[in-house]
């Protein structure tokens, strides 16, 4: 990317323009990338050799670049159905590096090597006396990143393995950064391998809302605490991606669904689903409730919402026809009444004064992790599971 493009990011000093000019993205991008087809229904290959102008335009833009689809299991000429690795949007990369604040001479652990470009930027930040360890779960991606880093003259240690385990041989680290999103629980290994006074930055999300940045600082007595910020979306850690695919009841199951109506209207849906309003708060309050919204699924302003929890085989469906003044229809089945829980979380948000993202924080102490509102002792929800 050029200096002009880097300087176009508002609010950043010349340091970022210089860094991005010294460590351009293009050398780390494979010759074949993936873009939406004309209908937006599949991902098609874009080759640097057959369409160099299109390739360079995509790589130079302030946008993510899809570098792998279908976990690499795509034959030449075939289309991809889902992205499985990408080079992040440069302005988001700058946001995360700014939050991380890696300094010369420090030791950094990165989870999610991808193309290797972020590791190269980190290596330039910490300088010759610093160390960057980067972990990639996909052996083919790790191989390509290792080669690209060496060719570009950077020397991070590239490890092929499970990033949730960190790399204890290089610990403790002054900084830990993940380029893959985590679902609620911060892997304990990352905190265990962080030096007291160190900082951890990761994309973070819930089943209801996937898309904020979590920045934590580890105190001398082993407490990790921090805040949420931003609005971003990253691919999840690979072993957590299964939670993105919900449980779907059979036709016979649906015959037993309880049918009711709700007083929730269009303005309520906006407040529940808008990232600038109640979306984060509802996800923070509501455990294990995966949300899928299909806008205009049954025509203009006729949306559907589907909620599910595969662990309890619970499911809910909201038919939200904004053209009709009649109450919306709700169908629910399973041990949990998921739509009722979502409405309760929405009511809680209202009762708390409709707090936005900046009032929430994260705490980890003695193996327990929780989300809090305003103060660490004001627990919103204790986070379960392990990672």
C-alpha cells in the first residue's frame, strides 16, 4: 500500500504511514485471491497473472483480501463457498497495532499468522532487539507466510500449531495479539504467558454479536482487566467456528413449537440489532444464543430472526413484518425460550440506562472471567466454558 493510502486513515500520525510504506501488504498476498461473484453468492478466484490490474486494485484498497476459501480444499476453476483466511483491512490492522502499542525490544506473541503481513509489521515495531513469535494452525498458510517473511527480510518465528495453546517456550511475552476472533472466553494460555504489565489485544464476540476489540492489561497480581472498543468482524478461531452454524430443528420438531406474539416492534428490533445501540449489551447478557437475521427475507421490510442453542436443542423464530401493524409471530421450542430470554436482556439493557459499549469491561481473576458494567464488581455475566 502507498504512503498516500496510509495517510488517508483519519486520526493516525505519520508513524503509521511510514510503517505501512516500509512494510507493504502486496508481497505477502498470494498470486490467487478470492472475490465475490457478480451475484454475491460465491467466491471466485482472481489471479495476479490473468488479471493483474484487478489483483493490484484489490490488494491496494483499504479492504480485507480473501486469501483462502473452503480451508484450501478448492480445485482450480472451482468456486468457494466460505472464506477461511484473509489479509485484514489495513485501517483495522492500524487500529489493532495502535491498541497493542508494541515497543522496540519487546517480545510479542501473535495468534493467526495468515499471510505473515501483520507479523512483519510487528517485527518492524519491536526492532532488531525484539522478538515476534507467530502461530498458524494451517500448515500450508504457515509455510507460505514463512517463505514470504524470509523473502521480505523479516525474522519472526513462525510456529505451526494450535494458537489457543500459545507458545510457552517463548514466554513470557510483553504483548499478545490475536488476528482471529474469540468467542467470549480468552484462552487461559494467552494470559498465563503474558508478562505482568503486559497487554493483550484480540477481536472478541458473543453468539449474539461478533465484532468488537478487547484490550486487556495484566496486573502484577495476575488480574487481567480491560475494555471493549470499535466495531469490527474477524474470522473466529477455527475450532470455534462450528458455533457459527446453528442447530436446525426438523419438520417434525417444528410441529411442536409454541406459537405466540410479541409486542416488540420495528423500533425495538433496531435497538436490539444495531451495533450503536443495544446489540453488544444483549450479547453480553445472553448466554449461548446464536442469532441469524435475514433482512427482507419475505419481501421488503419483512424480516426473519432465528435464534438457537444446539446444546439444549432450543430454537426460536421471529416473523417481523414491518408492513403489518399486527403483532409479530414468535415460534419457540426446546428447554430454553430463547426469544423470551432475548426480550428480557433487552429490558435489562433499558433498565440499566441503555449503556453503550464504552461502559462495559472484562475481568479475569483466578481462572474466572466475566463481563462487567461500569465497575468490575458489577457483573453482567460470568463466562463459562474453557479455552
